[in-house]
DNA sequence: AACGTGACCCTAG
DNA sequence: ACTAGGGCCACGT
């Protein structure tokens, strides 16, 4: 006798994580910054913040490789502490800071100044 | 198929 | 207040 083992579950929407993160980050207005956790939370609080960063890296690399315009302003995404953790993954170690400062965001010690004030939460802003 | 890695976050002591 | 550990998801080998 075999246990029936109901199919159950198997919802797995299999949404394009890449595209999803892509879109959310793209909605981040200039001069503002968001965090991986915020994006992850907006996507369902289950996606895992790590995957968000991974998607961004892939997106940036893809854009650079495809020579298409960078659709994802990854420089506007920082960690929960407001630190530019991904600055090392940019074309240049200072690209992220330069880009943020170009938008009016002050960066000190590889961290966003007034991060809390410039913080842009999709779940709150976009509701 | 399993293990390890990675731009993380949260909770506990 | 600080430090330590576990958990989450996705991708490469």
C-alpha cells in the first residue's frame, strides 16, 4: 500500500524573482535609498534578502554585459544599516558613492547619511 | 541531487 | 549595550 501522498501544495508561483526585484528597485526615486529587507518584505517577506542582492548583482552584471542601460539603480539599494555593502560589486569601488552623491545623497564612511530620512520603503510609499 | 556561497535580516543570551 | 547563531531564497558547480 502506498501512502496516497496527496499532491497538496505545489502552488509555487515561480515568479520571476529577477524581474520582480528589478521593477521594485526601478521605482525607487532618485535621492532616496531603500534596503534589501524592504524590497524582500514588499515581495512577500519570504523571498530572503540575500536573493534580492543576488538579483541586483545579476541585473547590474547583465546590464553591463548586454551594454544596455542599467534598468536597476542598484546604487540606491543599501543594507539595513545604510551601508553600501554592494559597493565592491560595482564596476568601480567608488561608483556607488559617486552615484549617490550625484543624486544629492551624502555618504560618509561608506554609509548613507540621514539614511533614516532618505529611507524609501516600497511597502510604505507604494503601499 | 547535494553542498557551498552570497550586495541579508531577525532573535536570543 | 554587544556578540553569537539560525533562517530565508537563489544560483553555480
